[in-house]
C-alpha cells in the first residue's frame, strides 16, 4: 500500500522597477516525495524611508521540505495491534486487582461502621443508666438529709432528758453521718 503526499512551497522575489509578475511552477511526483514551487513579485520602486543598510531588492524565497509519508505493511499493523492487546490485558488485570483490593477495604469499612454503630448504642445506654443512677443517688442523699434533720432534734431532746445515759447511740449516729458524708 503506497501513500502519496503533496506539498506546496512559495518563492517571492523583489524587482527594482514598476512591474507585476506572477509565475507558478508545480511538479507532482507519484512517489512519496512531492515538491511545489510558487514565485510571485510586486514592487513599486519606492525608496526606503529611513534605513540605508537594508537592501529591498533581495528576493525572498521560502521553501518547504518534502514530506515523506511512511508505508506500513500488514505485518507491522498486526504486530502493533497484538502489542496493544497485550498492554490492554495487562491494564485490565491491574484494574481488576485494584478493584478487588478496594472491595476488600470497602467490606472492612462497612463491618467497622456496623461495630461503631453498635458501640455508640451501648455508650448511649450506659449514659442513660449513669443518669438514672445519679438520680437515684440524689434521691437517697435527700432522704438521708431529711433523716438527719429529723434525728438531730430527737438526739438533742434525748440528751436533755436523760443526760449522757445513751452515748453509744450518739457515737453510732456520728459514724453513720461520717460514712454518708464520705459516700
């Protein structure tokens, strides 16, 4: 299979008299190299405004190098396709491996999330139990305070009537008061 290419190039020249010419030369070769040349010129024979070091009569000729198009055989194309298929299979294996790893991480995260949710429920339950115990303790302390408030006048009246006949009861009351204060 052959590919042909065509390329264009331009050539411009400047003349010293009032003239206008345009010429085009085209060469086409049915191989892998093509050259085209175009020449045109137009001048008004005017003097330069300020510069004396620039020569305006020098022709300008841009050229384009020939473009060579490579020829590919069926064997080369088949080799490239096989190479790309192998690379694609390698990328697919790598992707599947990474997807498996990500799935394992996802499973672990889901299980840990469930454990955290269960633990949070337990913590909330313990907080409620603690609050209930604090309320019960406050109730017990208030009852103990009421009992003390009732016993103190009774003990004083007992002392007044009997003197120091029952010191053991007073000592027990002081022990109970100190224990409840520590509690």
